[in-house]
C-alpha cells in the first residue's frame, strides 16, 4: 500500500476514534479498504477449520485484479468464511443470537424480550445504532400503519390494497424481485411502525409517506443522527427487559452442528475468543459490504465503475455475508446498489474511500451548479426542494435519479463548476438539508462524525485537491482534465441561461433560483462519481428471512435482515427507482425485516 493510501486510512481511523470507538472495532471497518490493496487480511477471515490467513495471502497473488481506479483488489477478501464446530463450553446461551444492533438488530432484540424469549446481541462497535441512527427518518410507502390510516394515506391510493400496491411497484424492479418476499414486507411494515411506537421513549410523527422523530421535527435534535433517539430508546427497552447486549464484540464465524446454525464465534472486548449459543437460531443484521472492494467486484461490479466512496458506513465490510456463503448461501440482487450524489475521486491519490454523508464539502457538491459531462453537455438534476416539476420519486427526493443520470455519462463521471460566490449561492438554491451544508450545530449530538464547520471541510477538500481552485477557466479545465474550450463554451452558455432567468433546455428545467452564474474568480470545480449508499445484493432469503442455500433449501437456524440479505430491489438495479430504491428506504427496511426474522425464529 502506497504512502498516500496509508495516510488516507489513518485519517479515516482518526474520524472513527474521535467518536469513542474501540480501536479494534474500528479496524474491522477500516481494513477492508487496506485489504483490497493487498496489505492486510480482514479480521475473522481465518476462523478455526480454515487455512492459515498468511498462507492464504501468499496464495492469493494470482487473485489480485484491477477495476478502474481500484488497483490490486485482492479477491480472496470475497471468499466464504468457513463455519466452526461447537465449543466444549458455551460462553453464553439464549433463544436467539443477533449479530449487529442497527435497526434490524434492535427490532429483533425487542421482539424477543417482548415475547418472553432470551437474546444475546453482539455489536462490533462501541455503541448501538449502526448505520440506522444516521438516517433522517422512516419511509413507509405502502401505508398500513395506524397513523397513516388516520390520514387516509396509502399507495397508490387509499384504502390500502396489497395487489394494487404490488402492481404499481413491480415495474420499478423490472419484475425481477421475489414478489412473495416483497408482499410480506409490505404487509408487515405498517404494523412494525405501530409496534415500535409502543415502546418507551419512541416518539415518531407521521407525515404521510414518512415518519420522523418528533424531536427532529421540533428542532430539539438534528436531522444528523436523526434516528439516534429511537435507536437509544429501543436499546434501553431491550436491555431493561433482559436482553444481553455485548458491544465491542466482533463475530468471526458461525457455529454449526449437524447442519444447523447453533451459534456464533466472536472476539470480545478483551480480545478473547468466545462462543454464544442461539437455541432457536442466529439473525445476521450486520449490513452490507460497501467497504469491501473484492465483494463489490464480485457481486455489484457496476458500482465499482461509478463509486468513488464506499459505505454507507466504514464498518460495512461484509464478513457476515461471507460467513453465510461459507454455508453455501445463495446470493440475490446481483449488481444492485444505490448511491448518493457527490463522491470525490481521490482513492488513487490519498487512499480515501469513505466520507461522512454530512461532510461539508460533500454537501456543497450535492447542491445544484453548472453540471456537465466530459463533452460539456449538461446533466439533469431532479429537485430535493419539492418545487421543481420532477419525476415521481415518492416523496420529492430526486437523489437516486440524479445519481443515475450523472454517473451514467461518459467515463462514469460528471463535473461541477461554480465561482467564489458559492458560500452565498449554495443557500440561495433553497435545497433540502441533504443537499445543503448544515450550519446549525447546536442540536447535533456530541461526538458525532459531523465537523460542524462546513467551510473548513471545503478548504480541506481544496487542500486535498479533490475540489479544484483556479484563477482562470483554462487553468480549471486543465486541473479537471477537460478540454479548455469545452469548459469555456459551457460556462458562457450557462451564464446566458442565468441572464435570461429561465432554463429552456432541460426536460426537467432548473428552477430560476438555481441559475447562479459562473463569473467571479477564483473558479471552483470537482470531478465526481457517487458515494455508495448501500449494496443491495446479499444472501437470498425466504419471505420469513430464512437464509437459503444454492440448492434452494433453507439453512436451518440462520436468518438475515436487509441489507445482509439481498434481492430487495430485484436484479441489476442501477441506483434508481424508488426513494433510496426500496419501498421502505433503507432504515425502515432494516427494522421491518429484523422484526420478521425474529418472529420467524421464535415461532
């Protein structure tokens, strides 16, 4: 690994450590990037019964491949992780073992204790909540909850009709989705929201298609970590009722006896190897593999064409998926993924493959500017302000459509250009919080990954060279790798549109307040791809979230929620369609499918 990549890894580690995260737990998330460059083997990749990790690495030389800007991807990091035999003595026993405490894991924990069962939950980070706590709210497109009934909301029309819903939704997935799985999730989701709100400390407000934490709506809590209050409340409810929660504990293998998954092997907070038995099964709620380049190459290869950041969080490294593959689990949702706007291309220079969603420089470049492809042709932008006449993205969010439009251009990259008025213009565009820098830091939880200094984040991006700054357009074009004449012509034409105050070109025209000219030097620009939202490929599951093997048989004792499970958006879904590409977004899908898995395991 070159020196710049090592420095990039260190910067990422500092961000994680600043949050109070255990060093070993953070390394589990960070090593996937380093391992993909051939420098490390992932922790947990050499469980008992498998070959020695070092000899594996020596034999893996032939498995190093390149994909675009990503060099020396070690495909050994996508290989299955073998199960282990039961120990002589278990370190803990419960009805179920849950791996991961994002929304799905918290739902499974609470379902268990609410119904008189016992549960051990392990979490490799120092805190609960996973990626779920970083979500802004809960998307519930189908309807069916009590609050939605009161508002007479359902999709596509009220009253809710599951067959009408399915007919409206299936075309979004090219009819390649398991319709029984989708149907079960759609029927369960409203009831899961009702159940969630029965727990102490959970306060959600319904806004039709979506729910948000009441504290976020009131301004008491920031949209940054918008689901954190709910996660903390559900964690407290579960442990109060007897759930055994073990943080800083990393799952390293599944334990199998007579063909049935009966528990997990893990490394605890002190570095000791421990074994926990799940008498009724194990539920994998560990998220996807958006930080594992080898798994992305194997299962979502088009994402590597366009993704310049992994994610959604740095600890989504895919080991639990590989453990299921060690039991011959089938995979579903091949080449399906979602992304967010504004991924800086810097991996080949600095080794950076992850930035926080709310990073100020990223927010700046999620905004609407002169946006062109390599030929100087404008690239569409769909509204996040609810005012533009834009495609129906189920909630006024055009983000996923923007990504598909932008990264499908030549070279899978697009270019943004703006001038020195950007500190004022970025707010004049009137876009939502997901596409504008956050300036109010008073209600942001302490210790978050959010810096609170968006202009400082931009300066750092300029210093790193991912946002270019130049005194002339010729110089800027050279820095961006564009033909200077193409850039100057594009800017001149853009300024003419700004002068006339009306976008007469695009199928979905820019709003007039988006037309801010590029006139005042210094000029700024960025060459961008996407930051990965989620990997939508994962282990195949039944409608009850039981993991299925390659022969179509249920792997007894093993369950998985989304997005360890896959197939929620069908096959080959290129970052578009529904809000965050699923009928429940990412957050509500995690909670709902974790609930379904626990219900099935404990029946």
